[in-house]
């Protein structure tokens, strides 16, 4: 049995950035964590397809999304729209001195290395961050997982995400830095 019904295939994923919040009803949200800081609010959401992360300050709102390419999402105030392939990085200078930088990597690895990486992410996620471990198809299969870790500081925010795709022995990783200059 395949796990494709749980997650889309990696080749069908997109990475998007919006200069606005997105309505939660657009997504199948599986886990949520909210972090309030004096100068911004952060909402971390694990979805079936990856994540939705919203950073909202008094004057700038950024929403980062990994989603399936066939998912209908708005085009209004969309800043990035990339198919997730290989490695990619980008930078956007926003209003009010806010700088957004990101990079992602799609890595397909040998099955035994994938299992070791998956176990390490599971152990790490139980200590920190927002972790969602999907239910396996059957008791012997490896279930996908998603981990979002946030390092918050007064002058910057560093986010690391990991999404595993056991049917493809693939890990999708991203790092995001949001800072006010």
C-alpha cells in the first residue's frame, strides 16, 4: 500500500510566500502552535502538504506555504511561487526594514539513510518545535512526519522545517530567516 493519499508526491509541491495572511479554511491543518513576542506574532501550522507559517508584525505580514500545486490558493499579494525541486534560495526586502530570506532542499536518499534521518527527526521533534507524526497505512510502514522549529530573538526569527515522504525516501527541508534591519 502507498502513502500517497496522506501526502502528495514531492514533485507536486510548491513553495509560496504571501505579503498577507491566508484564511485557515484553505488548508487541512493538523497541528498548530502560536508564539507571541513583543514585536510580532508567529503562527506555525503543519498541514497535510507541508506547512503554513505566518509572521505578523504591526506593519508587515508574511505567510510562507508549502502546498500541492493543484491546491487553489489566492494570487493576490503572492511574492514567490516556486515548484519544489532540488535546491533554491531567495531574498525579499519588505517594507519597514523587514528582510525575508529562505532556502529549501529536496533530498532523496537511500532507504537505510532515510530511516535513520526519519528517526533522528522524530527524536528531535519530541524535544523541540512543532511535530506531527502521521498515522501509518499499516503497522509495518513508516509514517510521514513534519517538524517546524522556531528560534526567536528580539531582532530576528529563524525557522527550520522538515517534511518526510517515506514512499519516496525523500526529505524536504527549508530554512527561513526574518529580520528587521
